[in-house]
C-alpha cells in the first residue's frame, strides 16, 4: 500500500506540444451603436448671379376705342392789331384767322430787309493761304481745306484734329500750328517772376 502511493507522487515528464488547432470561425458582429447627434448646419453660400431675363411676351390686343366726347364751346379769342378771328372754334365752325393789308405790308417789308442784310453776309474760307480761299467771304465758317505742312496764321500746321480729340468739331477744321522757325537760344524757360521756382524748374529739366 505504501509503494503504490509513492509512485503516484512522482510526476511524469511533459510530452511534446501538439500542433495548434485550426482557428475557429469569427463570431457574429455585434449590433451597431446608436447614431450620434447631427452637427450644426454650415453657413449658406453666396448667392449665384441672376440669370439672363427671358424675352418679353407679345403685347396684348388694344382695347376698343371709347366714344368721342362732344366738342366743347370755343373760348373767347382776342386778336391782335390787324388780325381778325372768326368761327366758334368747333369742328363744325373752326376758327379762321385773317390779317389785314397793313400787317402783310409789315411782313413783306421785314422780309425785304432780311434779304438786303443777307446780301452783305458771305460765309466761306477767309484764309488766303489755302486752296479753297473765298475772296468774297467776310465771315469765316471753318471750312478752309487745311493740310499738314500748310502755312497758316504765322506758322506751319503739324496736326489736324480728328474725331475723339479735345476741341474737335464735326464739319470744321481745327489743328495745331508750330512756329515757322526755331526760337531764339535766349528764350526764357520756366517762371521769370520767381527766381526760386525758376531755379528749381531749370534744375529739373537740365539734370
């Protein structure tokens, strides 16, 4: 009995580790958690540009014209000297204005005076240095046929104003004129009334 118990107390050596077994199947996924709270809305973006307006629709038909009203009575008309007015001023009896002989004579005399006045006025080119000079003209109408290089008003034309230039007038000729010869070498440049300003001016242009 004693020998049997002693043998049981002695532990036998551990055997070799066996080959690992095959992994088991994955367990089922757990349930999804509750959704979190929604975040705050972002700021609205800038409005886009307005689209092009559509075409206008066709105009509606005109309504029927109303009945014409009754003609009113003509007002009182006071004629000037030498003028007479007859009629009631209505569609049945319209006004008729007539003049006497004395007024006709005044108008005729005024017309004759204007004719005489016009005979003394002649518009045209008054610059004798250009091709279309009009010797009978006594009022210049800015129609002289100038060209660059022409001699005019004591100098030589070097530029004629074009449409868009300051001073340009449609139907008229304007331009710029240069001196016919070089200026004196002693010509003063700058402000001759203020020595300090003149000194600074000459210093700037001579640097």
